[in-house]
């Protein structure tokens, strides 16, 4: 019997296949594209290697790309047809079960099966990272924190991947609101491995959630060579950089990042990259920045990916692009198709619940915002504002929805509600110039001119170097 590098038994034809599998996990933990190559090498050496087949399926399914998802399903079903599952090790059978749940669209069951694997085998890196991604897709902050946290004591500082687990844990801590602890753990992860882009990403999220945008820029600048190329996360991290620029009021810099990184010459038209592009341009749309040409190109890229319902979070970002480019009819057609999808009950399909509870209300609200029906935006978003996490993403990503609600409340003249919303924001992120600018708009709407001037002055002060991102 062979064992992987973390000491867990593996059903394999030989040690070479296991070595390729270990290398694939190593690349996955770095979020590098080489994971596909190393997985293929493992399967070339042993086409029936159970964990490599599971990994191949996970990689396709977690892209939320329609074609990749279909191909992953076909490959895995072909593996099942030639395999006697009863002969596999219990851990391997559990991974087969988890993949099966994901193929049925049941993310919650898939995540629960992976949690069971982690309980019994806390050193199963595949179960941990795939479970972590499922927690992200389902917006489960507690599990993002505790799935990895519950396994950490089984790992040691001299384990090659201990730092990567710390990076994952730091992100879970941040999403669960433990910002100081998240920063400490994330910095330690990157200290152990400078190329741990998930650890860097966790630290960047921490600074975003605290409004420490200048500190975030310095951190990214200092580590530019470690995160800016060669991984699945480099474009997303550039998106965070652009958010910092917007917070400082530097729209030209944010757009330069958009043109160079988010939709630059190397743009891949993958869903992951287009999500970031939509999310950045939508923030500019909320401030009446006309980006029609950029929106048009992005909407063209979204169109071929929207034929089937796969992930409601993607649907909302496609609608952003349609609305931003003035293609309201396409937004209407997408919403109508998702309404048709949502009509029959599908309790086992996680995306069905995401679509009905969050996806459709958000899509309708985005379209209403484009049509300047701000009262309807408020009516649609206010009832769901505390459950937007149900359709996945991070706090930073979902903030586009919260900002849409706030801006709609201001434009609809709902200043009492807007005051509540902006007060919530300021008391979580008191160093955010954006929050103080919105406080100025609310105070102006309430007829409090002196308070409005003071809020805008505070925003200008925080945007100055050394004010917004001071270390404290």
C-alpha cells in the first residue's frame, strides 16, 4: 500500500502516480495552473487512481464554467463505469461520494462529506482545500473558519503545507470577522511561504474590511513579485488593488488596473476574471462614471456563459454587465430564464436555493437601478441585505450589493434608511473615505449642512497619505 506525502494510504498502481498526485496537491495549494498538468500526469501513470480522478473532477466543477463542469462530469462518470467502488479505501469512497454530490448540484452535502473526511483524516489536504472552496461558494463564514481550524492541530510547522493551511485559516478568520487574528495568521502564513497567494489574499481582505487601504497598497507593492503572476489569483488580487485605489478616490488608477490586468491583453474570459471586472465597473457605475465601452466588451464575454443556470453569483455579475452596457433586454431574458429555472422545487440543488433567495432579487434590483427605479431597488434589496451571503462570495465581493442598496436609498430620498446603512458602515470601517462621503450625502439630504461638510472633510483627510491606512 502506498501513502501520500501527508502519511495517508492511497490506492495506486505505483509510487510514481502518488508522487504526481502529491505534486498536483502542492500546485493546487499554490493556486497555480500546473495543477492540471500534474493531475494529468498522475492519471497518465494510473488512469484509475481514485484520488486523482476525484481531484480532476473537483478542478472542473469548482471553476463554475459550464463547459468545464460538463467535461468534469463526463470524465468522472467514465471513471465510475470502469471502477468497483466497493474495493476502494473508505476515504477514497468518501471522495467519490463528495464528487457525486457536487455533480448533482448539492454543494451542501458535498461540503458535509468532505467535513466528515476531515474529522477522520485531518491531514487530507484535498478534502480541506475543496471543502474550503465549497464554504466560500456557499458563503459559510463559520465553516470557512472552523473546517481548517479544526484540523490544524494535526499539522506541524515542519509540514510542507502547514503554511498553506494557515493562509486558508486566515481567510476564514477574516470572513468570520476576526480581523486582528486573521492578519496575524495570514502574515505568518506568508512568512512561512512567500508565494502563498491565498495567505496574501487573506491579509489583503483583512485590510479591506478594516478600511486600511493605504496599508493594503503598501503590502501589495512590497510583495508584487510574489502574487502578480503565475496563479489563478493574480487577477483577483489586482482587483483588490483597484478597490484600494477607488477608496482613495483614484479612479484613473483603478481603470488602468482594469485595462492592464482585469481585462488586459492576457484576459482569459474565465468566469473568475469576469466576476472581478463586473464588480469593479459596477462600483464606478454607482458613482455615475460612464464606462460604456468597457461594459460592452465585458457583456459580450458574459453572454455565451449564461445559457444554463449554474451559480447565481455569476448570474448577478452578468446582469451587471448587461445593465452597464445598456442591454436591458438581455438582462430581462437572463432573469426570465432564471425565474423559469426557479419555478419547480429542487431542494437538493444548492444553486436553486441561492437563485430564489438571493440571486433573483439582486438581479432584479440591478436592472431596476439601471432604469433609475431606485425605490424598487430598495424594496428588493433591503429585505435580503442580511442574507446576501447565501449565494456565496466574500464580504468584499458582496459589498457591491450593499453599496447598491445604499446608493439607491440616497437617490430615492429614503434618507432615514440611508442614515442607518451608512452608520453601520462607518462603525465597522471608520477609516473608509467612501463611507464618510456617503455620510456627507445623507446629511445633505437630511438638511444637515454642517454635518455634511464635516463628513466630506473627514473623507478628504482620510484619503491623504498616512491617514487612511495607518497601522493601528
